[in-house]
C-alpha cells in the first residue's frame, strides 16, 4: 500500500482549480463576445499597467513568454483595432504598443467578465473563507513563509464554524 502524498494532492487540486478558473473565465469572455482570447486579455491587462507604451520586449518579459508569442498576440489585437504599434520618438528602430479607445473599452468589459467569473468561482465560500483564501494565495504568490501562520489556521477554523 502506498502512503498518501499530501503535497501531491495539493498540487493536483491547484492544477484542477487553475483549469476550472480558465474554463469559467473563457466562458464569461465568450458570453460578452469581445473577440479576444484569454491570452490576448492578459496582454491587454498587462498593457494597461504601463504608464507609457511599452516595447514588445518589455511585454514579453512581463508576461514571461517569448517575444514571438507577443508578436502573435499584438497582431491579432491590432487587426481588431484594440492596440496599435507606434514608433518610439527617441529611437525609430523601437516599436511601442499602445491601447486604442477600442482596447480601453474592451478592458472595461474584460474587468466585468473577470468579476463575474470570480463571483461564480467564489460563490461556495463565505466572506471569512474568502479572506482566508486571499491571505493563503498572497502567501503562495509571494513565496514568503506565512506570517502569523497560526492566525491563518485560527481564521480558517473560525470560517468553517460560521458555515
């Protein structure tokens, strides 16, 4: 008989949750008929965080993908009028990517779709459980050892009791 692997089980649960989140987000995007893929929506969201139009290489680095992948995403978004390529005023060999008005409107719709998807995913959780989940996810995202780990466990226990 094999011994249970709790870390393996957690890893499998995280992968299953990631796939479920992706499916639900994709469905919410399709309902709004925005004409963007999940990868394109991620590029648009990333682009919105820059103070000035970034270079394609900057986007590739931020998205942690190869530059060719960014080129393909930008080509599709440019064809639909959501972004445009612009020459860098300081170096004409550099191309910058900027949001268009249509891209900004799409971003507003994307935020609504993401909110709806999050509401669907989080529906089974109480408000307290959502808070605990947020703390746990921040810890995993940041990669830091949890501060006040006992507080998290206590909060989780309190959240379970309130159900």
